[in-house]
C-alpha cells in the first residue's frame, strides 16, 4: 500500500538540510560537523529520516557507509530542493551583489563552460565576490532533464527550439556558433577531392549524448546530422562534448562539433577542423529561466551579467 503524501505543514524542514549533508558526506560524524551539531543529534536526524522514508538510506559495507537505492535517488534531488528553498527565503525587493552571499544554480553543457565559463566566473567574482555558483553539468538532452526542473534552478543554457517546450520559460540569446567536422590529421578522407557528405557518411562517427531510441533526436548534434540526411554508424557514444576529440584522434572516425570548441581542442591532438558540407544551420545558444524569477532582483541581475558576458566574447 503506498505511503500517504506528507503535508508540508507536518514536516520538519530542518531534516532537508540534514538529509543533504548525510547523503553528501555518507558519514554521521562529518555530517554533524557540516551541520554544526553534535554527533548524537545527527544520528537522531538520520533515524527520523529512516522512519519517514521507510528505508535505511545509509548502510555499512566493508567498514564504510554507502547509499541505498533510495538514498541515491534522494541524493540527486535534495540539492535542488534545498537550493530552491534557499532562493525562496532569500528573495527580497533589494539585492546588493557586492554583499550578497546567495548561491546561484546554473545548468550548462561542458561546451558552454569551455566557451564562456572563465569569463562568467571572472565577472561574478568581480561584481559579487561573496556570491556562490553551483554549476550543474548536462547529463543528457536538456528537454527531458529540465522540462519541469527549470523552476528549481536560476537558469540554463540551451539553444532555442531545442526540440522541447518549457512552459512558463523565458530566454535571451547569448552567442552564436557554427557546425564543423573534426577528423584526425592523418585520416585518408582528407585526400578525397571535393570531400562531400556522402564521403563523411561512410565513416564511423563519434556522437555525444546519442540515444538510438530517440526519434526525432533531441540532442543538437544528432538533429543536425538528420537535417543533413546523414544516418551515421555510431562507433563511440560519449556523455560529454569535451570528450569527443579524444575518440577522434588517431582513428578514421569523424565528429560534428561546435567550431568554438573544435578550434580550441584540435591543435592539442593533431586534429583537423574542416568545413561541414551541406550548409548546416547555425548554432544559437540562449539563457533560459522560469517566469517565476522574472521580477526577482537577484535573478534579474544574474541574467544581465550572463548576457553582457556572452556578448563580450
């Protein structure tokens, strides 16, 4: 029989913070230190959490604590919930970046971090030296992961029209890029006169975030290949844009990559960046946020900073 839904008014919200530290540290002693309480108090909080969820959450294996299946599931959610609660209670009609200690949570692909991460980090440090950033990396297609979760973060970077629809979301353009092909400098395909799409389609491909069961594909790279009428043999699947060049180097594989990323990484690995035949569509990256943060002074400041930083690239 399913457990009845707990009403918020009947919950001790202090247990949220205890849960976050317990699953982070996987140690009652270290969690107590992080919480600033005694070890017995942290143990008592763990006991209450175990009773509430009907699960051990943390169990001892070979002398150390490990998370149960439910504990792992909660670990993925509790950071987001705590951050959302902190933002809620930090909301006010006034925001001073020079003194604020607010933590901003952003979702980005490693490609976006490579393009503007350093500049954004410097801009935040200069304008808001006490503020904190929590950068969460994209694990798969943005649409499936954050269609509903965007309300619990400050924003994310993704192309407009990225194959998904986010209710009550707003976006502002950040920067543009274009698709190029990446091959090893010794790849025989480079010797083909008038290299075309047909030649590239015959090669094995490296594809980030590829899912064979997605039709139409939600990942920008794969959607672009479909638009070019390329149905490649996927030799390597990776869960990262930055990983792609490492699996092209020294092989006859090919990959479609963002030019800003490809031109930075290619010289380090003896790779060649070549024009992509077929006139692929341009890449447009945008910053998305939920409309509930539209009038929040801190969120509005962050949006302006991100947009201004991107336009200086």
